[in-house]
C-alpha cells in the first residue's frame, strides 16, 4: 500500500486492496486493510478427521475440500466501512 501511495495511486479510489488472514496490522494501517479470513478451525478439524480416517483406511481415495472464507471489509475497498 505504501508503494501504491508513493506511485500516486489512491486506495480505494483508484484501486482496492485486500489482504489475507486478517493480521492485527490490517486494522492499524491507513486506510484499514480489508481482509479474507480462511476458516482455520473448520479446516483443522476436517483435516484431522481426514487424517485419522486415512490412517484407519489407507486405501481411501484423495479428496478435494473447499472452505468458504469470510471477508472483512474495511476502508481499502470501495464500499468498505
């Protein structure tokens, strides 16, 4: 974001910026950074269950799991807080 500002790009008027993992700094920078949060607790629970199941049944076919993230809108996107 600092590099964009130095280049004369306005956030969010010219470009929206979104981070990931909602680190504590996200709410402290200017403008506050919007962020995508993966559902870590749900992911860990699913993967532990999957690992235990595969230990019991090594022939179990691999699967793909999709987890819906949460979006925290702050002032780094148009329409944010």
